[in-house]
C-alpha cells in the first residue's frame, strides 16, 4: 500500500479486470539439415551470434540459405532435401519457418589468392598488410557458367568529380585525388601520398576526385549483390573493412552477404587502394575451393542445430527433412537424428512436436522396424516418401524429371495449414497434399490396418480425392496420447497458460491470487469451448478449474507452491466412421 504522508488528493490507477491468457501460436516450424550456404553454428564465420532468421517464403530461404541445386559430398551429388522440403512446406500452407543449418564433415569456405599477392618492390606483403577475400559461409555451390568458381567478385573504383571547397562536406576518411596525389580527409595527421602541405596549398576551387569502392558479387543462384560507396579508411562511415568484414554491423549483411573481406591490421587506406586496384579501375576475383563436405554430419551437429532452435519459443513443430537419406554416408545417422528430434521435443517447456521420416525406399516391414525404436507422445512418423517434380530438370537435362522427397516437409506445411484454417485441436489428417506426382510406394488398405495401430501414419492416394494424409497417430503406446491433435492441443494449452501467468510468480499466495488464477484460466478455456476445441454441451462438461485450499496443503503454501488443477475434455478425431446397416421388412417398425 502506498504511503500517504501529506494532506492531499491522491489519484491512483487500479485494474478491475483479471489477467488474461493469450493463446500461443502453433504453426511456426523449425527445420534442421544441410543447406548450400548460410549461418550454421554459433562460431561459423561472420554469422557469429546470429539467431536464425524468420522465413516467411521460399524466396527468404533462397536469399539466406541458397537454392535447390544439388549438394556435393565428397564429390558426389546429393539432393538438397532441405531446400526442396522448405518449398513443399510453403506450398502446403506453411507460413513461418526457422532453419538450423547443419554442416557436413569437411565443409569449407571458398577463398582467393592474396588480393595483394606482390607488394611494391616485388616482395610478398607482411601478414599485417595482406588483403584477402573469402566466402562468408562454408559451401561448395559453383557458378553455372564458370565451373569450379564458387563466387565471382568485381571490384570497381568509382570516381566523382568535385572541388576542394566541397571536401568539408564529405565524411571523415574519404579518399580523394588531386592531380597525382591521394589524400584521406579528416585524419590527423592527414594521411596522404604527398606532403600534407600539398593539400593545404590547393585553391578552394581546385578540382578533386572523390574515390569510393563498389563491390559486386555473383553467387551460384545467379543473383547479384552490390555494395556501393564504400570507404577505404576505418574512419569512413561506410568502411569496406567493416561492411564486408567478419562482423558487419547490419545483421542482414551477416546473413545474406556471401563474401568476407579480411584486412591486415597495419594497412593504410592508400595501401588498401593500391592493393585492390593497382593501376586498373576495375578488377574481377574468383573465389574457389569451397566445399559442401567430405562426409556425413555427425549426430552432435544435428543436436547443436536443434539447440539453436530451442531458444526460439514460438517454434511448435520440428523436423529434419533429408536426414533419413544420409544412411549411405552413415548407416546409424537416420535413427540417431530421429532420437535427437524426439529428445528435443520432449525437453522441458519446449512445447513442440517432432515430425519424423523413415529412410527412403522402405517396405512396410522396414518402417515397422523404424517405429519399433520410438515410443513418444511428442513425435509422429509418416510413410512413405513422396515423388515430386524436379525443378532442376527444366534447365539441366541430366537431372531426373522426378525426385523422392521425405514426407516431413509436406506434412509440417499441412500441420500449419490446419492450425490456421481450423485450429490446433483439429487432427491434421484427411488433408490434401500439394506437389505430389506419386508416392514412392502405394500403401494398400490391408497394409495400413497393420501400420496404423503401430503409430505409423500413411500417405495414400484416394481415387477422385487425390493424395492425402491418412493418419493422425503419435508414436506413443499410451492410448491416452495416441492422437497428434490431442498431444498438440495440450502443448498449446500448457504453453499458453505457462507464458501468460508469469505475472503470478512471487505474488502473495492467498485467496485473492487463487481467485485471479481461476478466473484467468476459466475465461481462457471458455473461449476454447466456444471455438469448438472442447467436448461438452456446457462449459461445466467441457472443463473445470480448481485453485483453492482443496488443491494445496499447508506444506505446499509453506514451500511457496501454488497448485491449480485443470481438467479439459478434448475432442478426439473420428478415426473410424461406422455405419451399421441391416435388412428390414416393409411392415417392420424402427
């Protein structure tokens, strides 16, 4: 209670409403896997400390993580499963995605020879005078028109005519030329190729030329990225060594700029200008020897990528599209990645579900063996793989017309679409799948009778109804948690209540607090019932909320525990629709 020490009128704000609970989002998805480029681990090049960015379209993915071109592991082509799956995710209704990049063993960045390979006098420059260009991210994609070239960088010296009187308006660190001399403005002492007196001796209307750097980067996707008006001195606000350096100030540059300029610590602006251009005004440098890797990533690499996604609380669905196809590089990796996904989803307060893939080319007996290793309410397994059109075949006749893709990318998109159109309480099944040519294996009704009870969700072709997700089971053996929508709905309730009641921590643990908690949760669940998410003709049938002396003992109160008991009647899917039909006589009554 505030203190009232002097006679006066005191006006205070108060609230007559209980705290409200807002439902959390359930459609945001996280993928982990191999990509062509982009930030990977927390200590990977210029991506240091960068949280994976939110992607809302496939174009966002291409800008940061590269296109759908095949990867090359140990020189052999590998379908870029993650890129194709991201495309399938958005095509099937997904709208929010985070990607945790995994690096294959031996992945490396593209590099160039020393930009200033020979210094004046014919000697190689000292280490602290060297200028190097390299790729910002590890990866081996190459330019279509230049075999073996990962990135093509064009350096251009831009020149703008002016006069000395205008120099005062230029930023500090600007490089200018007057006659045969170069000057760096605003430095103390004036950094110059001639005596400082030469600058002071110039008339106000003397002609000068402002020199800046432009950098153009051509990447394997065919896109061109351009940086203009870069300065060559550290005082310049657009200094090339900062904008293109290991840690650019703009997060967007750290994520999408494919090149990195490494400068020796003792370089002067004039030495940098000479190193970049010498006597020419433009120069093209090719970066080569980038590699996607020499072997499969490890289980720890996937775990580290998942760990990066754990900090993003909005993620509700996780998958590793393509990891199940890496068995040819590491026979145990598909099973280990599935285990890592399940462990990640089960982490305390992560509030997410894992969508699992079996390896490709599986028969029903094979996928049963995959499922037999998994028993979790926080995971769902889908079968079989999907054959989709290969966009690369349009420009490369050596590419197959169709490729096999893991189901998880498609299914995660359907999860998101169902959440948005109906609600997380609706089972994400009997939903059409977009982008399917055919299934890698047609599952017959009798086969699904065996697979479905074991927690294997089948994708099937239905005549006149297209390709559909025809299962909504978790991998759990517990019948209480056998349906995906039940598990996901409880995750939604738990996360919503958890994140909206943090205000109650350290509040006085008494009747007033208990009443506020009851009212907040009751109002939230009432809205859920009105929305059709809970079963029952009345709110009393649909849910109950108890938070009083009956749910807490004195020992609980003495130890600072507030216990609220909540019960909800969830709606389970009509998985088996049964019509009983019998014969009757014409005069028989119902």
